C-alpha cells in the first residue's frame, strides 16, 4: 500500500512510519523539517512542505492509497489553528487528487467524546487542554462533513511506553480516573485501521 504520513517527525507518527516500513508499504512523508528523517534516507520518500498548505499536501498525496495524520503540538497547550488549517488542506488536496481514505489522530475528550470522560479527565480537558481541543473539534467537523472515508482516532493520555500489543478500542468506552495508552499502541491501531474498512466513518476511542 502507498501511505502518506503527516506528522511523521513526531513520536506517534514515527511509530507509524516504522510499522509501515516493517510491513513493506511504500511510505511518503510530508515534513517541514526533512532533516529530521535523515536516518530513513532511501527508505521513505520525503516531501518538504507544510501540512496546512493544500498545495504541499496535494503534491505529497498524489499516487497514495491512504493518508494517515499524526499531527500534534508536542508539549504546547496552544493549537495555533494547526488542526483546523491542516484539515482544510487535507480535505481540499484529497478531493483534488482523488484520495478518499483518511485516518486522523485526535484526542479523547474532543467533541462528543467529552461526555463519556471521567470527572478527572473533564477537568483537564476543559482547562489545560481547552485551546487545543477546541481547534481539534473544528477540524473534525470539517472531516466528518467532507465525504471522505475517514476514521477519527481518540486515544486517552499518551505515554512513551513500549507497545503492549493489546488495548481497548470502541466507538465509546467507559472511563475511570485518567487512563493512558502508549503512542506505540496508538500507531499500531492507526496503521491497522488504514489497511481495513472496519473503521471507515467511525470514531475509535482507544486506551489500555
């Protein structure tokens, strides 16, 4: 399969890249800092560009089967409109070049998933993460109405731990306290979702 991965220089995106290469997929990445992927020279196609530019995204998307977005803001609690602008660019590029499948990384607590959050989670989502979550919600409204074959992935708090290989996933999951999941396991789910029709136009909440 031909995969375009956005956010490949981030920790979750890099896990997705590694999984795709191990499986023998052809990987293209769009990166503002191509030098961050120098260790993958000869293994992936690197397109220099910005995920918020429809022109850049369309250039990287040509000939792809699936787009996987693992875009994030690292440790920042400000979105700087990244997610909404990236969604607009990706949707426009997808329609321009004829790619329909999109797996998009969000966060548990965004949009309707907030209602099933625990009390502890709701405090964090409505204060510390409020700005980022609001922008993610805007991006997801655009994706849901895009007509694309999307999957929105909602992990609980992300950790740097190793993949366990087993996790809970469902359109809605009960929450207690502040559960976590490793970025490696989230990447595993996103990669598998990209290769299966099971989660097309569905929300996927994922946690340990």
